[in-house]
C-alpha cells in the first residue's frame, strides 16, 4: 500500500473515531434517548477508530522507533490540535468532578443522558444502574485498552514494552475495572470499597478514612481481606517489590494512572520539562503533598479512633504512641543507614518532614484535642480530596496531557510515587545502567522521558541513573540510537558511583610512568 | 581573580567542550570557548533527529545556558581567521585580536568535495554543520527527489532523514556494498538489504559523474558513472570529511592532512595544541589511524589534554577501539579490531546471522591463539565494560562465547541467542 492510500484509510478511521465520540455525546442533547445500541455503536466505533488508525499508521513501516515528526506534529507538539485536545479533556474532567449533573447524573432518582447510556453495561456487570464514576471507569479502561493496542503495534520490536503494556492492560481491565464490578454482582450487599483490593494508600488516599475503614470492616471476609491486603501492600509487599525491581513494579506495570499515561499519554511523553529548575519544583511539590496526605490520614484516624463507635478496639493513645515509634524508627534507620547518600537539601527535607510529623503527633497526644492542630479532619480531607484528588490528579494530571506531558500527576503530585521513589533512591536494586563510554549526548533519552529526567546528563558522564522519579517505562533505552541504556536490577552497592570520565580512555595507565 | 590571558579553545564540539569542562573541574584559570557555528555546545550526531522531528534543536544541547556562567566558561560566537604564535594572539574575523595563555585547536572537519562538475550549484550540500541543517530545512519544500553520493555514515543518515520526510531517495555508492571500507561482506550485505527494504533506491558500484543544473543554478539531476541520468532537486555530498584547517595552512603550524600533534597533543608551537577531528597523530597509537574523526576520540583527547593543562602531563592513550551507529532500525556496535578484509595469518573471523531477523554477530580472533581481537554486532547491544576488559586481557573467543550473556546489554526479556551462537561456533571449530 502506498503512502496515499494509507493516508485515506487513516482518515477513514479518524472519521470512525469522531462518530464514536459524537454518538457518546448524543444523549446529552434531547435528540435521542440513551439506548443500548448507541452505547455499543459508540464504544465499538471509538475502539475501531483508534486501533485501525494505529494499524494503518505503522503497518507499512518496519519494526523500530516511530518518532518521525513528533516535534512538528500539531497534536504532539502543543499545536492547535494539542491545545484543543487539552481543553476538551480538561473540560471533561471539570464536568466529571464538579458538575456531574451535566453528564446526566442525578443524585436522586434515575440518571439520564450520558450516564444513563451506560446503564445496560453497568446492569450487566454489577446489576445496578450506572453512576458518573462507572461511565468514567469504562471510558478510562477503554482508553487504556485501545491505546494499549496502539502502543503494542508501535513497539512491537521490544519484548520489554510488550510484556509491560500487557501488564498494565491486564491490571486495569481485570483488577481495577471488572473485579470490583463482578464482586458487586456476586455480593450485592457488601459495600463497594470492601471489594476494591487493588487499593493502596496513599494513592488511594481515602484508605484510612472512617467510611472506607468501616466499609472494609463491615464487608465480611471480603472486606477484611481488602483491609489486610491494603495494609500488607503498604508495609510488606511494596517495600519488597520496590527493593527488588524499583518502583516500576507499580508505576509502569500495575498502576491505573501509570497505565493511562503509558498508553493514551504516550503521544505526549516528550512534553515534560527537563529544566533543573522544574526538577527542584518537583521535589518540593511531591513531598509537600506527601506530608499533607500523611497528616490528613493521621488526623482522620485520630478522630475515627476517638469516636464512640470505634470498632477497632485501638485507642487514640496506643495509635499515637505506635505511630511516633514507627516514624522515629524509620527516620533513625534512614539517617544512620543512608545519610551519606543524600545531598544536604534532601537531609534537610528528611529531618524537616520527620520533625513535622512526629511533632504534630506529640502535640496531639498531649493536648488531647479532638482536631489535628485545631483543623477538623473533615476539613483537611475535603481539601485534599478537592485540591489533590480531583484538581491535581484528574484535571491537571490528565487534562493537561497535551500541554505538560503525560506524567504531571505522577511527577509532581503522587504521594505514592514519592514514597516508592524515596525507597528506589536509597534502597533498591534497580538502576538504569549506562553502557560505558558509548553515549553521544544526542538527547533522545531526555526528550522522551515522561518524568522529565535529564537522562543524558548522567549517561554522557558514564554514570548510572538512580532517580526517585524514574518509573522504569524503558523508553529511554528504546529511543537510544547507540544502545547506551539498560534498565536492570543488581547489587545496591556502587549503583550511584560517578566515574571521573566515561569508559574508554586509558590515560591513567600512562600517568604512572 | 585570575588576570592572566585565558586558555582559548577554538571549537565547541565534543573535544573542545570536554576539555573546557574537565579543566574547570581542576582549575579556576580563565577559559574562552570560541565557535563560529553556534554559541552553545550541541550534539552534532543528533542533528539528523532535528530534521526528522524526533527532537528540537534545543534538545541537542546537553547543558542549559546557565551552565556556562555557573562554571565560569566564557563563550564567544565568532570566526577565528588565524593566530600569531609569537605574540600569542588569535585573530577574529571582525579584525579584533585576543591574547591567549594556551591555545587549543578543536575545529573539527569539513565535508569532502572532489571537484564534481556542478558541485557549487544551489540545493547541493554536505551535511556537517548546523548551518547545513538550516539550509536543508529551507530547501526542503522544493525537494521531492534526492540523490545522495557516498556510502558512509553521514550518507545513510541523510538518506534516513530525507526518507522520513517523504522524499524519494537515490543513494549512490561507489563500492559494491554500503560502507565497504569498514564492514566485511556479510555485515555490509545485511545493511544493503535493510536500506532497500526501507524503499531507498540503493545503487552500488555507481559514482557521481556530474550534477546538472537549471538556468537559475538549481540542481535538477545527476549523471552517474554508468551514464544514467537521475532526476532530483537535491544532491547530498557525503563522501567523507577532512580536517577543517584550510585557514591555518599559511601559518607556522605544522600540518599534513590535519594539525600534526605528538602523543601529548602538542603541536610544533609552544602552548598550542590540537584535539579532535582536526588533530593528526604524528605517531599513531598502535593499530590505530592517525586521524580518527569520531565523537569518542574527540572526547578522550579533550579529557587527556585537560590533564596536561592542569599540571599532569598525560599522553593520549585510548583504550580498545569502540564505535556505534544506527542504520535505520539496525543498531551497530563494534569493539576492538574487525577488519573489512582480514589478513588470513593475522586475523580469523567467524560470524553468526539470524535466519530472519536483522541480527548478526561477527567475532575476530587470532588464528593460532584464538585470542579475541574484536566484535561487530548488529541487533544485539554489547556491554562496553565487559568487552573492554575482555579485549585488554587475553580472553579467547571460546571463553567469550561461553560468557556471552554477561557481555550483552539488550533490554530485559530480549531473546538470548547464545546457545545457538555457541553451538554454531563449536560445530565449525571443534575439529
């Protein structure tokens, strides 16, 4: 097939995609009632449009890196298309989070419009009518699947990318989408959040909120399993996996936010800023969010444990003492074990964070106040939910894909990424190895790093890359034209060594003469 | 403050920039880095990706602009026209002179031209400088068909660039295979086939006879040594490069093809040095050429001279040869010595090729001792550190094959072909 037929076939699939989108929005007008065939036709044409376009985009080309025109294309280089998609996505998120009634959601009575359009699917999966969150979950999962297929075609030469993408598609479809829905169908009486056991604090920041804890405690064996699994994830499974494989085991293999970034966001990964100033901003922001969610969670637990209906049998005092001991031990272990690996500003931040958290716990314990620092846990959590959960991770995180890149939330906001990243930086076998002296400073690795890491600045010095923010997507290694970068796990010692100059020069041997 | 005349480095490519950076690590002496081409250091090898839209030009600059100020390295964009070694001054095109304490020439290369009729026409160029890239971009809308002359690394890069923008590319190669001067037959054949697969009109055993122009002086076609006429709106001349030293030919600096230097990278004049593409070793390192115009040797010369200029006189001693390239989708790495036509009593060669995929591994080893001499690898990434050590120790090819997985650098989950490769080798050499 020559270039021109391929072009017209691609236009055909673009039109199909648009038809799917219009069908989806149709029930918002009064022109049609939400009918099953419209839903089916919409989801089908959307999927066929994206997958067909991708297939004809790449089918004529040999397997390999497909970045021609990325920085001249209007969509991927912040042109008119990029801005338009950004505005549309942002508008969608604002509607979803703050004006769901515009989508047809009704808090009382049956929903209408776009939300009602998803009723048949919702009935099929969980036996109940759709909510705006079901609509969102369906579209979110569909996006990961169809753009996942696109990614698989694009990177069909790389087994690492194929397996990793298969993994994010599997976890999104199976664990995040289908499983909770099907469990609802099987156990309609147990609360939803008793069944959501891919849950992991602090990404799922509501894990320790009273309603969520009660959901799990009241959810029978399933709920207790979810609670146990959640706690095990935080304190046992995650540290072990992060030690062995780096934070990538979660961020680019399992996580739903990561899944969307790696698939639908792939066209925008190159838009992340690599400036040193932005790196500084990133380190401040993400750790401030981490402190915020930690304090919010402590406040929530404090008030929960103080309520007369506390079902756990753990008193506030026992909890506070345990938390103080836990944080003190953790801080001491890091300080005495890894202090030398941290720069002055990181040490300062570490001690600062420790003092704030332990200090507030102590004040709380001795004052016995009902609220953390006089602010009600309800207020704190409301602000976190609005500012971080909705505005940051949703509106800014995904809405701004075409403007700021695909991992804005993961890089600047995700408290989970902060924790995993900190461990990855100080106690993990993971690193990106630089291949001796082969780097030619071309800049492809840095340009395509979705996390904004200036990969080249390490590679050209012959130094390995050990960075908190690296999610291990492996694209730097793919786009490197000289085979310089390899993601791998190995001994923790000497990971971060910095040679005086890259491998290849023997001049030292002559110095001795 | 240090008021002594600065170290002047002419040329801010990888050699000059490495020198400046490495000196700054050890010394506070004033450094002036002069370039006619661009105020900031950029990766020349990455220019192709700018044309292809993989990168913007800014991406090819490894350091943000505040880096230079922070490290107190003064930059100057200006053409240097000559120098006076007695007065220790360099001359700028504007007529100014600048005093130097030490002077380092790191002025790189220029594309070769062989006096082809029509080579001065519009839409005819070599590809080397940033200005060449800008020129190509400006001509690009006029180009539907392009002819590239010269079967080496820049030629295939230019072919890939033009092809990525939808231009029809005809690639003239004088020899019977692409990059014949460097690659053994089967290695080159793999690339010939890959070039054709990408839809490039590869014409082997074909030389450029002349370039035809229209009445306005635009290139509009070429005539080949076979008498064929090929219509085109652009001719890329990529038949190698030579040291960029024409402006120094009348000076007292000893030059041959390049600026002649001893092993300490010193020229015949006091306080004057030369590094990178423009330097020619009077006594080349054993087994190496006197001019090696590649990124890595430029970097190593910069590292070495920095020691000398910081009071530790150090001879240029590169380790085992290594290089890499990417030919469309095929990655290539080479380590040590792999001759294109080995002498039977000095170098034995053996290769393994995947029946379908673009993977080929060629081992060079001593015919008697089987000591590993070098490796060419297509489609398998090789771990530099391991190969470097193997080549410096007396590792046999058998030991290398046995431990081959340790020497690979492919991404995780990539298929390991060692069992097949080792079995094939044993089959051939076990008796």
